C-alpha cells in the first residue's frame, strides 16, 4: 500500500541523501531473510555495553568486522570470541549501487541549484563551512573508490532507540550506506560538531536508503523512536515487530 504523501528522494545536506523505497519489495524480502539468518547464526542480536552510558537498547550483529565500543575487531571480543562472518559480496554490490544512486540524486539537486541553497542554510544554522560544492555533490567523488567491507546489522525491538553518535571508529572516510526494514523510525541527522541542534528528523520507512559521506561523514545521528505497527503488511516481509537497519561501511583497515 503506497503512502498518502509522495516522498521524493532528497538531499538532506550536501553529502547526505535520503532515497525512499530504494529497495524494491523483492530486495526487502531478501534482506529481511538475511538479517534473521545473520542473527540466528550469531546466537541472537547482542546489545553492546557502553562505557559510562549503560547498555544499548539496540541489538547488533556484525559482518566483515565486529564493532564494539569503540573499535573494530576480527573476533567478537565483547561476546563469545567467535570469528566474525564474512561481509557478503552481494551486499557490497547493493551498497555500491546505493551510493551511485545517492550521488545521482545529489548531482540533480546541484544542477537545480538546491545544493547551493543547502550550503547557505548550513552557514545560517552554524554548521561548519563545507566549502563550495561546485557542479558536483560531495558523494560523486566517492563512488569510484568505494569498497565496503563491514556491516552492522541493528535490531530494534519495539521501544528501542539509538542515541546521537558519530561513526568515528572506521579509519576510512568513505560514505555510510544505510538500509531500513520493518517498522518506520524517526532518524535524527545532526551536525558534525556536537549532539545539539541543528538537526533534521527524517522518517525512515521499510525499503528506504540513507547515505552520508563527504563533509558530513562524521555527523552526529541516531534513532529517536521506532513507530510501532507501521510496516506495510502488503510487502509480505516475514519480520518480528520492530525494525532492522543495516549500515554498510568501509573500514579502511588492512
Ligand atoms: O538505525 C539507523 O537507522 C541508524 C543506525 C546507526 O546510526 C548506526 O548503526 O550507527
């Protein structure tokens, strides 16, 4: 069932692009099955303990490299110590296609002049100067060298959320590609300086793609809430209540 309101692809700020419904229903079904399988193979999604800030409410399992606060390892160092499953080639292919699609949306926005106005908005709101973006968006230059090798598979049970944070544990500054599945969520995309405003709240629905890189690669972001019962049943996804998110990154490690 299509929503009542159109949700066009949009440049949120230069370097950050939201592409609603980018995963078609068949790809959503494939990813939903894979998420559940990855969780089962890992013995469940584990909620990491944060030094000084308690336990996360989101369960995570990783592919390629294991993330634990605040580093990566090849084994599950904060769990059973097992070897991390490989990062799947097909997920890398989807992620490269996703980055290309996001860069194309940005190019279009720049051609229409929207990019320039976003830079002006950023200046007004106190986001650090990103520099002129010329005739290309910041993502265009990231496409050729993009070699993702790690995925964090996040499992949000109803009521869980993720606090504002910046993804700083990768050595690479290559973009982050994020796929959403299941119930919708309010995703907060902030600035590169701190956890305060300015930020934008964006509803991510099942099948949505969000990409961020370039000047906003280390922007603060998080999920303030999951909206229960919002998954479109006609998609035929066999998912438990709540949400999955798969964030794909390039570690930059040997
Ligand atoms: O669930 C989301 O949409 C965001 C996930 C996230 O911020 C992360 O994995 O770092």
